[in-house]
């Protein structure tokens, strides 16, 4: 049974004819039983964006626009009212999975803006001056033991992208034919010497070398890797031909 979302009389005074300032709305995500589990405000396609702290309903009929043609202030006020009306699960006051009381911020970035920021960030990271500034800003900062433990766990075993065959092939292709200039080679050499002068680093290298020594992959393992490489190249070729 679908539970109707309650409307508040304040909406009647906040709604206006559609204009540039009246483009906001308040929306709900409904459970299968029709009860709302999330309330938000936005404009354009915000209600259908995947950029949320909760999963959006796969069934689009479970996304309900409760109030529309609102100013941003009006939408913030109504969002706050509805969250207070239905209550929050984390506080034990109701059924919504919102983590705030609402009405606590202006409109967020659109998907287009987020995509633009992502692209500009990638471009910026290829500019030496910007990279130098970021490096200087982060110099001397140390991660906490908890953060280090999380990072270590994330990169161990199969979670490490560098250990995946497809990633290794891509990395190899990316660097194939590249010529490292004299300055870079000198820098790498100096950093390696510094690292090897540290006892803990030397011990780790020796232990790793001892573990690798004498290891031989089985015929089946080599055949499996060979087939995987062939399959990857086949898919890559098909993709190139289709574009």
C-alpha cells in the first residue's frame, strides 16, 4: 500500500509560478511499502542523481516530487520540516535515513559541474607548477597509524591494482617506448640509494628476494596467464575496430 507523503500548508505560500528563482523542489525516496526513507531538495535532475549518501530507488516510480516550483529558501525550509515530521533513524526519532536535519546548505554541484571539476583536476595534475604547490602544501604531513593500517589493508593481496594482470598490461603499454631523461634517472638513483641506506628498507628487500628465490610457476599457471593476455589483446583489438 502506497503511503501518501504529507503536504504542509506552508507549501502553498512558498510555491510560485515557474521562473529562474522557482526551480527547486523537495523529493522523497520510497520503500517498497510506500513509506519514505529519504527526503531531499534540489533542482533539475538532482532527485535522480546517483550522488547521494543513500541508494536511489531502481524503480523510478518510488522517487516522488512532493513540492515543486519553489525558491531555494522555500525548498530548504520544507526539507527541514519534512525531516522533522518523519524523523531520523540514526537518532531514533523516525523512519528517514537522512544524516542531518536538512535546510543546512545551498544547492550542490550538478552532475555536469562534478564531471567538469574531475576533468579540470586531471588536467591540473599534469601541470608541474600545480603539482609542486600541492607537494609543498603536503610536505611534512604524516598519516595517522589508523590511516596507514587502512591503506595497507586496501593494497594487500588481490586488492592491489598493480597485481591484476589487466592493470599490469596497461601500465606496461603506457610506459612502452618512453625514454627517461638524464635528470630523472639521476633523481631515481639518488632516492634509491637513500632508501637502501635505511636498515628497515634493506631488510624488507632481502626478505622479499628470499621469498621470490626459486619460485617457479606451474605449466598450468603460465598457460592461464598466456590465455588471459591473448583475451585482453583480442578485446582491445575489437574495441579499436568498433570505434
